[in-house]
C-alpha cells in the first residue's frame, strides 16, 4: 500500500520564501507545523492508502484528464486560514483570480477519479498552497492580527506544465514526498514518465 496524492509542484519564488520566513518568525511561539519549501504543492486529489496494483488505472485516469492540456499560469496573491477564527487549522496561500483553466483541469481529474472509485470530497476544490498546519495556539488574537496584516501582493506565479503522482511517507521530522510518475501537458497524447 502507498499513501498517494496527485498534485502540481512549485519551485517557491523568493517572495513566497520570505512570506514563509516572516510568518515563522512572528509565530515562533505557536505550535505550527510549517511546510518545507521543497515540498510546496497544490493538491488536486488525495487518494490515501492505495494498493500498488491500482497504479496503472490511476496513471490512465491522470492521462485522460490532461489530454490536450496546455500549460496553465497560476498566480498566488492572497492568504487565508481553513477552520474558523476560533479554531484555525491551516494557513494557506491562494489566488484572488478565479483560474478557469485550473478549475476545468481539476474538474476533469476529479471526474476521471470518480469513474474508478476514488470519489470526490464533499468540499469544493479550493486551489491553495499549504504554508502551515496549526497544532495549537497560545494567543489567538495575536495570530489573527498577524494573518490579517499579511500584505496583499503576488507571492508566487508559475507556469504549470505537468501533474505529478506523489507517494507521501509520514515521518516524525515531516513528510517525505516521492515522485511516482510525471504527466506532462502536451497536445499529442500523454504518455506518463515513471520516476
């Protein structure tokens, strides 16, 4: 069994690295598990513990989803939290822009996974990069103040040209993400490249 997810991977820009560093410094007294910059990604579909025998049909579902897919420019310029003001769970970086190309790609991918038994989550797809997972807060008011005062500007802009199937190995020091296969966008059919 492998713990799998399908994602877009990002090489973080200096502005994103600076944002992450600033947040870590301002919130260093809080129990927050910060994302390793080399692991920054946008999850399209979390598959969970999956039998390796299903890898061919998973690869096929991804390739069906990206047939004729052109590269997508994604811009990240707003921050937020998942959870409530009183019980925040995740600090994230997202986009004010409703990227219809990305939404269409995600919808096709979710449809293809639905058809092979990996059903959609109940929540709507919200494209975001997780910056930190909140384990506990000592000062919620200060935390809210820090989050609400993050400047609105472009922290990351990336031209995405592939989907990656990752295996996630959970470790005490943080998750290890291993590439299982890469699925480049191109218009003449999409053969996956196994890592």
